[in-house]
């Protein structure tokens, strides 16, 4: 009896620790995106509260399965599989621009549950015939058998949950901008091996909110030209289109940067005097763009190498 209680307590502690840490430290940003889209963009996910509630809910599910199956020996850890399966499924939902999809889990989940049910029935029938334990205490066979099952389940979640590093970075950028941590979001963008149009839009927005659009934007990876300035064909997971439009639609720097993103220096030079009539007041990128245009009209170009983060490096990268 004491052996069984110790085994149950060990499994409970390990499951709660793993689930909470997995949700709070690894999947928090992904869950923020998934929950927001799953609710039709009506509610927002709190990482700490969400991790606690999901951990408790999945533990209650296990307790219900345990009470039904009444497994008490080497197969007790099997009662945790549905909880691990749901944990894996939740962390691997596939976000689109305005909703989430189950992907292959729509057919994989029922199949796994059927296989699991057959294994549970076989384990329950075999349990009365299990050989007597040859060791007791924290290093007994019953403990290590259940820990081995636990290891398989954690590896299952680790392997099949969402572990795409780029997706995690994209979700972190979205979550940080939603918390108005623009500096943190830009630090993440710097580490991303490549970018997409939505991340480019959010990068421009974050740089603008920090007031450095005309002097530091091109330190970050950008694609898509001026079409990524505002929501149109692309949409953020967490930031409403209306908010992005409201903040950026009357911005002179947004208009001028749009010309620079498209490498349209002639229209840029035509509109620039309306906002910066005096050359000494013009920000770094605007002066650099005018210099490139002047050389271009003469059939010349700036000599490489170009300074990292300069407009020249972006302009001549095509």
C-alpha cells in the first residue's frame, strides 16, 4: 500500500512539474496566440494563470481515468496518456491569420485513443498476474517501470508538440508587442534567421513606436517592401488591424519609409521636402537615400562594403 501511494505521489509531482514548466516557460507565447485565435480574437491568454489551470485540468482528467481503470501497479502511469495527448495537441494547433486548425491531429488523435484503450484493457487483465515485486522503496521496480512510461510520454510531447524555433520566435515577437515591450520584440527579431511579411510589418511598427524608424529600421531583416507597412493582405495574430492603421495612417515617416522599402528614390525625393524642408533636420536614412539618388543620376553608386544597418546595405542588396 505504501509503495502504491509513493508511486502515485511521484507521478503526480512529475506530471505537474513537467506540464507547468512546459506551458509557462516553453509554450507560453504559442499558447497566447492559439488561445486568442481560438476565441475568435475575443479573449487573451495569461501565461501564469493558463499554465496553472491547464495543469490542474489535465491532472483532474488523469484522476478520472485512474478511478475508472483502477490500475495500481506497473501500468499506473498509462492513466496519464490522455492528459499528455491533450497537452501535445493544444501546443501544436496550427494558427492561420484568424483561426486555428487541428492539422493531422483530427485523425491521429482518435487512432491513438483506440490504441490506448486496447493497451489499457490488456494491462488491466494482466495486472492480477504480475510477478511479485523484487524490490521496495524509491528504487523499486514499480517506480522505475512507471518512470519509464513517463519518460516515453514526455518524449512524445516534446517531439510532437510545437517545437518549430521560427514559429516560437514569431509568437514571442507578437506577444511582446502586445505587451508593448517593443525593445524586447526587436531583440528577438535580430536573432531570427529569416523573416516573413507579418514579422516585417510588426518590426516596422515596433521601431516606429520607439521613435527610430528613420535611423535604425534597416538593422532588422525586412521583406515585402511597402506592402508590409500596414495590414492589407497580411494580418497580425494578436494586433487588431484597426490599431495598426490608427497608429500609422497619418505618419509622415511611414510614407517616406514606404518609398525607401520599395527603393523608389524619385518619389521619396519628391515628397521629402514637404516634411523635412531643411537638410540639417533630415534623419540618417533620408540623407543617405538622397546621396544614393544623386550618385544614381550620375550613373554611379556607393562603394561597398556598406555599413551594417545602413540604407545602402538594404538598397543594394536586391
